[in-house]
């Protein structure tokens, strides 16, 4: 197991409805050394690409994006979620549905911060059905920005998102892929990516 | 002017309704070196305190908290905003009203991540009417955690928040205090804190 899988196995909690809680170290309380290491790992995976910006979505993507951006020495742009948007001409907007919260959000990025000269790395904490990620990719497309890669901390391999994103041709690297989880035993099986 | 005031003067944009936009470097696109420096500054200001946790609120507080936490070598907890909360027994909840968005949010922190042994530094990007901050202080009180200090990047000195928080006895340090801004001229006047 790599350090992400080890930490999930140690501190992740499985809840009903295929929910994996990692809020003690990743997305509510945050272990800064752990997230720093995630940032380094994304840099190792994508440093061969001409990345000039990291794109993520609020809120739990922000620290991960920040950690990665320190290694790439580039700015972060985080997309904002909004229930309703006064769609003015100065924003890119995409509608996404959250798996966890079962609600739709508009995802918004100002046109000032993304354009055709950008070569971006998209990062996020989770990839499940892939809707949030497709929203970010759609915004990047609208901006004619180049998506050089996608870095995910935890992919749920038993949901469709990873397959959809890979089939679309994106260079998706997930630091861990959960193949199965058992709420009753607490057991988590990871995909062997070697 | 210090580095925060200089950056605001250079890249801040004044909008009607006393809105100061700093989204090109602080809370939509993020300049990672600038935010690192903010983290160092908070460490300088509060390193004499026995801080074991940084508390902030999603979304724009997260990167600042993360940058500070790297210097203190402690975890971050970010409070979550929710329009409606299933108030279960395992969360601290406080209701706050956003100045910018004119709407009420519940602010929520899991009881697992804040308790009476914690000595916390609260950080956020803006302090205006102080409602978000009072929400965080209220949550810290509910947890019987000790608020050792509060670090703010931009305080709007012409609004009531800073005075309220200082009158409550908190050690509030703002890296910049805007005394006045003029939308027509673009001029920003900072309080002399020397």
C-alpha cells in the first residue's frame, strides 16, 4: 500500500450508502504533512507537463490544490459553487450534481482567470460519479484551456467516474482507487495500480 | 505599506456597496507565494501562544489556514457552511449571516475535531461585520476550546466587526485594515497600525 492507501485503511470510516469518511485528515480536519505529501506526489506525476495553473473546486479541493501549486510554483484557481447564479458575461458556468449531497450546484469560474493560454492540472479529493470533474473539464473547454492532467486523491473504482474520465482521453492519476468497501467489516480493497 | 497593503493597493478592485475584490490573488485565483507569506506573518504574530490547531471557515479561509498551519506544524479544521443542517448530537452549530451574500448559513464543526484541550488560532481572509468570526468563536466556546488569537488578512475598519471582536477581549491581529475606499477614484486608505 502507498501512503494514501495506508492512511485511508487506518483512519477512513465507511458509512452506509458507499460513503467513505476521511474527514479526520483530509476534508474537515486536515493533516498538513499528509496533504503536503499529496502535493509532492501530484508534482511527481505531472511535472513533465507544461502546467501553469492548478484548477480545483471549493471547498475540499483547495488545500490539495494549494499543496500541489507550491511544488509547481503556479497559481491556483478554485471554482465556486453556487445554488443560483446571476449569469453575467464574465464567468464560465457548468451545472454539476453532488453524489454525497444529492443536490445540483452551479460551478463558476471568472473568465479573467482561465483562457486559451492556460495548461492546467485539475485536482480534487474524491472522484465518484465524476460529475464535479466533468463540470471542471467543461469549464476548461469553454475557456479553451488545455487540461494537461487530473490528479485525484481517492477514486471510487466501483463508480463510473474514473472510467468516463479516462474514456474521454484525460490523463487521470488517482493516488488511491477503492475497489470495494464493506461497512460491516470496515474492510477496504484497493486496486493494484502497479 | 506592508506587503498585504501593497498588494491590495495594486490589485484590489473597489466595487459598489463597499465590496473590495481581491479575487485575482486571494480568494478565487490564489497567489501561492503571497499566501505562504501570510502564513509566515501569522506565525510571527502568534508563535508565542501554545497553538495546537488552526480553525477557519470554508472556502476562502482554507488556503490561509493551511499556509499558517505549515509554520505552526499543527492541523487545520475548517468549519463547513450549510443552508440547512440535520442537527445531530455530534456537531457544533452556529448561525451566521454573510455581509457579501446577504444570506444566512449554518456553520458546522464536528465535535470530534474540537474540544477543551485545544488552543486555537482562528484565521480568515476578511473581517467586515464580524458575523462569520463570531460564529467561529461561538463554536470554539461550545467546545470549551481556548481561542489564543485571531488572524485576519483584510479588516474593513469602517465596519463594526473589528471593534466588536476586540471589545470581546480577543487578540485580533489584522495584516491590513482598510479605513476607507473610494469607488470613483479607486483610492484605498489603510489604518496606520504602527
